[in-house]
C-alpha cells in the first residue's frame, strides 16, 4: 500500500526502501511457510517433492534482496558459480 502511494506520488527516495521491505516481507512469509512445510513433513503429513531449479537465479535474487540490507558490504556472484 505504501509502495503504491510512493509510486503514484513519484517519491523515488522512499520507493526503493519500500520495495526492499516488501520483498523481504514476502521472503519472510515464504520462509515461515517453508518451516511449516518442514514441520508437516516431519510429522509425516505430506511427502517431499523435489524439483530442479535455477541455482544462479536463486543466488542472484538472494544477493539483490540482501545487498540493500548490508551497507558497507559488496555481494557478488563469483564467475565460477555462474557456470554451474
């Protein structure tokens, strides 16, 4: 909601932090859901389904999300990792 208001008002100074906060909130919700899933698996209430995924894309997303929250540190994906 705040992000939409900032976009409508063209407030670029606050837009970037709001985008990061929204992304982090989504990530936390996803982590909570994953923890609940692990709990269900441990209770044998569901089966684990494994699927292939793009590791480099997941790492790039992680770097994009964590980067703004770690001022003074530079995060980058090593060239060797990009070729995996």
